[in-house]
């Protein structure tokens, strides 16, 4: 049999190779590579935490990750502007799903946060984070924050979902909503002084609970900052002092009646977990021991003894970082932290190069969501912060959170692709 040379076939192969090379060159190794690697590593760590358990979740983590990647790739092909048309229906559906949790939700560990759909538990608060980010981006795109009155619209967007999440109760997710709002407001042009005034409410609450005498200096200082930065100086200063005083007065009431017993324990015991080593401080003490036992290089994947014996509760979800610390050591944890840092920096670059303000704000909202969750989760596991139930992105087991994180990556990839295309055409 004689094989004849076909120049047309050679030309088509040549074109396919060129197209493949272009796709490889346009592949964002940081934006796509880091989340995929994190999911692969965390699947092994989840398997390690369940070596003596009568169930296994690690392969479900990988399956969910694969579904998330497929969704992200499809979303990346669509311009982000198309999603503006469906934001209002999505926001309404999100509110309804959060309200449904209160009525027909599934309870676990003292909280009602999930809806059971065809036997699968779905956490609406995770999807609400992303929907709120897109809605805030749309609102802030049309309303630059150069006057305090313009804060009403973005605050009203986040207020209802925040309240519904807070009463589940889900303190961790409600804190994520607050971080998203503040960072997106600052990115949209809100003065830095106003950002500090907003954050100062947290400091006022802490002082009211721990050091009430400090309010004598703190509240007038915030009033002076309001006088210097707000448009109507005397009115602004008076309003700031009034709000700060109100926060100081209601903090004891919120502490007593607004929080569950376990939430109060989490917020206090991280300062000295040995006060209750078998109760509220148990998580933190075991977490610190687990990470410390890894040393510099760790015991090796699937070799951690504390992880194997399940000394740390909820290790495959909120405390997955402790398994990482024990089995990969200080070196492994540093590499993972640097990976998260590289991912956040990449998102910041995408936000800066975005073609529209809406796209830029959406990416910065996603970056703030991931950054806040990474910092709070790691601080929680090493004893520098309270236990808040915030998962570690791409690593903690949780199907809803993992899907949302990959959808968020797809949206950011869409913004990056459009920015690159427009810059090349220009």
C-alpha cells in the first residue's frame, strides 16, 4: 500500500499545532494550575483523615473539583457582562434559598445551613457570596462612593443575605460578607479614612467587652477622624461618635443574647484555650499540637499519626490545614501559603487590567473572598484567631464551597481573556 503525500492534510495539521500552541501559551498557569493542584493535594489529605473511618469523602472531593473545573472552563468562555442581565433573578433566588434554610433546612453541629436536594446537601450561603459580589459590582459600577449617602445602596444589597446567614447561625460566612463589602467599597473609590471608620466598629465592640475604659480615648479619636474626612465635618463627627457609642452600648446585649454559647466560647478561648482543654479549647489545642508535630518536613503524606487517630475534630473540613502541617511540615505549609499568595496577586493583576469597572470590581470581590477565608482559616488553625467555621478554599471538604470557588475562577478567567483579547486588538 502506497501512502501518498497530501499537502492539504499537512496544512490542516500545521494549523492545529499552531492553535494548540496558542492555547498552551494563553493557559494561565497560576489562575488554573494552583486551584487544581490544591484540590489534588487536599484529596490525599482528606483520605488521610479518614483512614480509620467507616466512610470516605476524598474521591467525592476530586469528583466535585472535576465538575467545578468543567463549569469554570465553560463560564470562562462567556463575557462577564452577560451575567448582568440575570443578576436580579439570581439575587432573588439566593434570598429565597437562604430563607428556605430557616424553614426546611438540614441541621448539623448546632446550625441549620443546608438544603437537601435529591439527597445532596447544598449550602446556599456559599452561592450567596458570589451572587452578592456580582450584585455589588453592578451597583458600585454605577455609584461611585464619594459621598456617605451613596453607601446606602451597597449596604442594602448585602444587608438581607448577611442577616439571613447570621441567624443560621453562621458567624464565619457573615464575616466574609463584611470583608467583601469593605474591600469592594475601597476599590470603588471610597476614601481610606472611611474604610478605617467602618473597621473601627469592630475595635469598639472589642473594647466594650474587654477594656471599657479604653472607649474614653477611642470614641473621641474616631470622632476626630470623622471630622477630618467626612464632608460635613461637625455633623459627621457627631454621627460617628453617636454610632460608636451605640455600638459600645449594645455589644454586651449582642454578646449575651445574640450569640450561641459555642460562638462565645470560640471568640474568647483562642486567647487561652487551656482554660477549657476538653471543651471549647479542645479544637485549638489539638490543632496546634498537630501542626507542630510535623516539624520541618512532616511525617509524609498518609503517615500522620494524629491525623490517622482523628484527634482533631472536623479535620477534613475546617481543619484540613492541620493535616497539611503534620504530614508536609513547615516546608509544605509555606509552599501552600505562597501558592495562595500567588493566586491572590494574579487576581489583583486581572482586576487592574479589566476592561470595565464592573469586571474589575467583580474580580476584586472574588479576591477579597478568597483572601479573607485563607487568612482566617490559617490563623484559626495555628491559634492566632477564634474558631469561626470558615473553610480553606479548594482544600476543605465541602461540595458547595468548592463549586463556588471554581465558578469564581471561571469568572476571573473570563475577565482576563477579554482584557487580553482587547489589548491585542488595540
